[in-house]
C-alpha cells in the first residue's frame, strides 16, 4: 500500500534544502530547535497578509540570519526601513521572553519572490484571502488556478478545500486540478503548502500543489559531452 508523503520532505537533499541551516553543540540542540519552531510560528502569525513564501534561519558560531521571502517586500520593510527595524526588535523581544540565548550578531533579510503565482504558499494565502472576503469558493479556486497555469514554468496545479464550504452544516472536500502533478518523481519540482481560511462558521483547510517541471543535474563545466 502507498503512503502519503509530504512533497517537500520527500525531495529534501535531492532538490530542496533544509529551512533551518545550522550545526549545534548537543547541549544547545534542543534550545535552537525550540527557538526556530516558536519564532517561525510567531513570524507566520505576525506577518499573515504580507504574502510570505518561506522563513529560513541560518546560524553559525557568531551570527544568526533570518531570511524572509515575500512577494511584497515593501509591506514588511516600510518607509525608509522602519518596518524591518521594528520587526527585528520584536523578534529579539520574543526571544528574550522565551528565555532563549541572546544573539550577538542578528541579521534580518527580506528577499523578493520574483514569480508569486508559481509559489504554493503565496497561492494558498490568495485563496484564503478570497474565502475570508466571503467570495464563492468555486470561483476563487478557478481564478487562482487559471492564473497559476498562465504563469511561465508552471505545468500543473491542484487545490483541495475541506471544511464547511459555503457555510454548509456538513463538512466536505472540493478539489480542482489542471495539468499533471507527478508526486512520486523525485526530480519533479513540486511546491506544496497548507493554509487555513478563518471564517465565522469555522476554519476551511486549503492544500496547494504546484508542479514547475523537472530538474536535471547540470553537467560540470569542461566535461566532455560526447561519449568516446
């Protein structure tokens, strides 16, 4: 029997890298892991509505770097960088509240996502935003999928909604799919994200898969391409 595997974890090391990148002393491992999980949760809640793709954390012996990828960096940075400075202070305040190790050198980087319609996290939030505005769910997912499919490099998209759709008494699941999504192929670049739309009669779960073609390892420079 087949097992359902998370598309991101399924391709770790092969196509994807870890979202937290650091090596820790065994004594500090638990503290670092707890810090990463709690700060990431805090930032996802704090920056909801700012079209966040991923939050990556890098640590070395001296410096700690938070990389926030978003399609609207101006919303976070603010006028003359005021927003970014305020966010940095809030992160440090949160870390002090959680009694985590004080950071000597802390950097916050905000990176722009060039192609937001090909990013599952941003697409999932676009659907959640449409549902929270009380728009018809079928129209929302149809419009979003059509927008994704017209984006360059996207070969397939799938959206699954589950919950009390349209305010119905009994929860159900609705699905829409375009193109192909080869979940078992390792070299298939599939982006996946879960999101929740908060509605008056309960939350609606959203799952988004976006297939961006296959990735092949590039040949090294100077390698003879012809076989003798």
